[in-house]
């Protein structure tokens, strides 16, 4: 958790960027990210030097040479403001763009990067702020990044909007990535799902990652993200690097336009919140996706893409707009039938309407499914989330103290009153019981299971309200005679009151 004092410092730096003519929030984040990365390189070099001092051996793969030593954060931040600006702009940044060689992850994403801080005053403010942040602390780095990303208060291009961190974490906890998974987000944006997956694997499989082969897989071949926005790619790549994934596969790809043949059946886990931008022209959409489902709707095309990308046995957790659940077009019905009949649809988790405010008011759900190519859907587990821990208006203010938020509260089990403000721990707990006691729950409950035959009978409609049963309170009704007698009594009392009033006035 970052403190209010640190938030205030970030806000002041943000204002300084604005005053300096840089008002695009993505550009602000990009510039701060570059400087965070430069500082991290210096920290890595210090770690290499400490190891060399302990072992008495030469420094392994030094980042800096005798000639580039003055490019280190610890050196140039001690220079006079004007000298520091000239050095970073004219020497450090060109060096950073070419770091690692022509074919490296770094140079690939940095080739079009621009350093747009033009005043020494602004650079000094940003440097001073970053100097006070313990960037060696993974949580602080992550929280800092989340706070900055949270300042993007409007929906982006092509229907993009940021997925709340606690929803990402819920999806990651429910899918439980393992050290051998290959994880993909085909619409990765700032790489929030990949970062959360990396954190989960690091925390839950720490011992496995001590093995050199597994560590190499973690750093080089576990995480894959695609996007067609170069700024998003740079931010996403740097976000992964700042979360200690050394060489993530974050690359340019127009996921719906390019054939998935080269990526087909490659990934064991897909986590995504793809853009719901509306429609694409048929000629702008990959033919192999149109072969799965004939549609122009991006949300349906992304689901078709996920089925193409997953290995048999691979699983997915993806956010979809409500229309996917009950849309009446042939494409909607065909895709839902494919999920239920040809693969294993595991769950539908309905999210409350305000989850994505202030970015968008769209109603959404999370679909969980496993690619089998041979069916396997017996029961589908439904959960209706009515509260996620935050207010569902544009303010999205926390409803509980921090230790009681998210899918795994620090304080342990929530009370019933607290559950009514944060359903996420209950979602996670009941998800793990979906093949056991959840099967016995009635459809009047917040979660329940529906047999495949019932879903088939409803034309593969997946909307929760189609299956949920509402309990009406029993009201004791009076007979018509009793009601008439009551009306007569009231009328008599009115007549008597009128007579008494006339007598008093007479």
C-alpha cells in the first residue's frame, strides 16, 4: 500500500507534467516508467557488484562499462539540474534505446520511445519523487504503478479500459497459475493480468522457481501479451520488467486481424478483458476466426480466438459484456453452444454493473472454461456478485478497511455484514467447492449449479437471471368479506365524524 504522502507527491509530479505541457496520462506514465527503469538498472548493477565483492569474481554481465558509468542513476542525479537534463536527454536515453542489442526485448519496445521531459525543473521533481520510493519492494512498485494507471480516468481507444486490480486478482486466484503454465493475454494493455499472474506464481511456487530451468521459463517463456498500441506495449513491457520478469513476450499483434495459425494451441492459460469496441468488417478479420463463428462482433471474435490459442486442457478466465450471455443472433447462440457442447464451460460469475466505473458502465460477467474439443460440461456454476468491496458509483470508494478488501482479506474470514460489502472472498471459497457442496445449493442462493440439460433447454442462454429463482415473501391476504366489512366500518366512522362536526358548528 502506498501512503497518502506518496500519493500527494505523485499528484504534485502529475501537476508538474501538466504545467509542463504533457497532459496525456499515458505519456506521463511512460516518462515516469522510463526513469523508474533507469533507476532499476542501477540497482541491478549494485547487486551484481555486491555479489562480485562477496565471491571475489568478476562482475557477471555488467550493465554499465567504464564509459557508460556516468549514465547510472546514482551518478547523474547528483548533477546540477540543467546538466542532468542534457545528460539524460542526449546520452542516457539514446543508450537506453539500444540496451541489450538489436534483437532484445528492451530495444524492440524502446526503438520508437521518446524522452519528452523538456525542463530541468520537471525532471528534478520526478527524480526526487522516485528517489524517495523503495523500488526494491515489489509491492510498493506495483502499488505505485496501479495508482498511476488509476489516474487514467477515461476509456481509451478501441474500447480499452483498465480492469480493477481486485477483479484481476480474483481471476488469477481462481485459475491458480502454476510454474509450468504458458499464460497469454491477447489484449494485454498495461499487462495487469500478466503481472498479477507473475506475482501469484512467485508467491505460491517460490521453491519451484529456484530451479534454473523453471526460473528461465518464468523469465522468458511463461508470459505472453499482445496489443496493437505501441504505447501500451512499452508500458506493459516495462511493467513486467519492474515486477521482475526479465524478458516477457510482449509484442505487437492485431489479434483479430492476424491468423492465429502460428500461435494455435500454444497456451495453457488465457486471462483477458478484451475490448468491446463493437463491429469489425469481415475483410479486416482473420479468416480462421470467421471459420469458428461468422460474426463482426469483437467480443465473440475474441472468444473464438481464445479457443484457437488454448492447448487442449488449457483454461481461460475472460471478462465479457452481458450481451454475450443472452444475445439472440445466430453467432451468439453458436458460440455459447460451442462452449457448452464442444468444451467444458466451468462457470459464469456475474459482476455488478458499476465495476468498471468511471471508465464505463457496461454490465459484465467472467466466463471460466476449459478447452477439451470433446465436451465435458456437466454442470455450470453461477455466482451473482452484488458487491466487490467498493462503491458502484463513479467515485468507487472503498466500503471496508483495506485489510478486508480483495478476494483474500488480510484479516481472515469476513462477517456477514462485511460479506454484503465484499463478495469476492465468498466467490473464491465457493468456487473451490463447485464440484462438492455447491451442487446441493438451491437456485434461490447467491451461487448455484445448473445441469447442462437445463442450459440446452434454454437455447444455451447463460444469463444468471434465466436460472435464478426468486423467493417471494408469503403475505396473509384477507378475504373479500373481511375487506368489505373493514371499508364499511371506516365509512361509518367518517359519517359519525361528519355528524359530530355539524353539531359543533350548528
